[in-house]
C-alpha cells in the first residue's frame, strides 16, 4: 500500500484538484438545497452539465499547457483591455464573496461537532489558508491539495448510510420531470452556476503553467506536448466526473433525507449537516460536517489563488505559488486580501447566503464572455499553433457557452420581473 502512495500523487493532476475544488461548502449547500427542495427531480442537472464542464476545463488546461500562460495573460494579449479588466474585477468580487461563505460554513461545521465559537474557528481557517499559500511552495502545496480531494468521498459514504430508492433516482436522472415554476428554474441556474464557475478556468490553466515551470518552463517538442495533452485530457475527464459524481450523491442525500423528512429550505452547508443529524444518524452527520471543513481547506486556496493569478496576469506582475512571497508581492497580496476580506465579511450584517446568491449571479454573467473568449483562443492557430481544440471539444464548449448564456438571461429575467 505504501508503495502505491507516490503513484497516486503522480497521477492526480490539476484536473482532479480543480474538480474537487468545485464541490466547495457553498456548492455543497446549493446541491443540498436542490435535493431538499425538489427531491430527486434535479439529479439530471449533473448529467447535463458534465460534457460542457469537461469541454471548457479541457480548453482551459490546453491553453495553459500549450501557451505556457494563464487565462488572463492570454486574454490580455488577444482581447480589449477594458473587457479583461472588467472580467478580472468581477471574478475577484465573486471569489471574495465565495471565500466568505466557505469560511463561515467551515467555522459553523466545527462548532456543530466540537462546540465553541464559530467565528473564532473561521478566523483560524482564514489565517491558516493564507499562511499555507504564502509560505508553502507549490511543489509541497500540490500534494496537500491532491490528498484533500479524497475527503469528498465522505459525501458518498454519507449517502450510502441512508436508504436510497435507486429505481426512482435513476428514473429522474435520465427522464427529467420538469416543473414550470420560477423556483425550479432558478435552482437549475444555481446548480449550473455552481458547477461551471469562472475561477475554475483560471485555476486549472495556471496550474498547468505551474506544472510546466516545475519541469524547467520550456514547452518542449511537439511529441512532448501531445503526450502532456493526453495526460491533461485523462486528468480533466476524471476530475470532472469525480466532481459531478459527488454533486450527484449530495443531491440524492438532500432528497432522501431532508426532503423526505419535510426539510425543504436549507440556508447553508452547516445547516444541512445539522438537519441530517436527527434524520440520518450521527455518522452521516459527522461525515457531512467533516467534509465541509476538508473541502473548504481545498477550495479557499483555489478561490484566492485564481483571483491572484487573474490580477497578476492582467497587469503583468510576477505570479506563481512556486515563487517566494518577496518575488511576487502583488500576487501574494491579492491572495491575502481576498482571503482576509472574505473572512472579515462573516462579521458584517450581510447575510452570507444572499451574498452567495449575488456571487452566483456574477459568476453566471462573467462565465459567458470568458467561455466565449476561451473558445476563440483555443481555435486560433496564432495562439495554439497546431494544437487547436478538436471538433468535439469545440462543439461541447460552444454548447456550454450557450447554456450558460441562457442561464444568465434567466437570472436577469428573475431579477427584473
């Protein structure tokens, strides 16, 4: 077993870490609410979003590996500067709000298990994640993030501890029972916005650049690039299937425990964990609460770092988690500010779930032009050379962009009507 540990670390790459980071505490709250409110009626959304998610993350990773630059750096070179700055600003705002919701959920989860003051735990998590990113080099941080992906299995185990009507689940997975209500469609929008988030595009592309730097920073011969792109494809597909698989089990858990128990309104991941205790038993509760903390420790660095990569690349600053803090002060400054401001937001009167809703709105709006920009970059030979995206990736990438555009329009309609 010990001999297999290095093999695990070698084969788990940025794609799996990206997929795991997508199932952060705020995402878990969204998926749980979908199950609590509509039972198994929305499990089909994870099936729908999977090919789009795979395509756009493949494009992001491919751009990073082939060009040796992150998403914002490529957009800086090939799009108008006002467009780039607007996208980066909105990304930073959305990520900071998301960090606040995640850290608040982590603190509350520890309080539920161990007692004490949730805000103090939250501050501790905020400081710990900043110090981890600033003072631990990427080559040492990457294995930590890889191991944290395993904690997502806690949600699978929690679902397996309760009795699940698998016949009904499989029926609703492949044969959607649509409801023509505003709440139903807005929940669909929330699930899609949580699943296909802009910060994941920036993170995965930048992690491919980090991996390249660890090997000397050279792109290599075409044969080397093709071999790496095969690894990228395998890694990304596994990561996105893993991510959506966990989302599937969380929705199922919310449906068969909370919805069936009459709990249809969940305001946070911590509240979901607390509601599970009397309905699903202490083990399911403990696994769910522990998963909130572990996924938060994985997701908060991803959120803060993706914002830092975007800002640093947009302004041409030195960036990278492998650099020392004094070599990339602006980059690490953004990480610290985003995390600490996010932590500070939990002490304000702002309702974290309302803030998270607006974060989802921003993400849904920002995702559309960024996805369109990524697809244009991935299909241009002057950017990608002979490694432009293939036909399937193009089709699913543009289809995913159209789906997100429709989701953004639905959000706008719900806000103004």
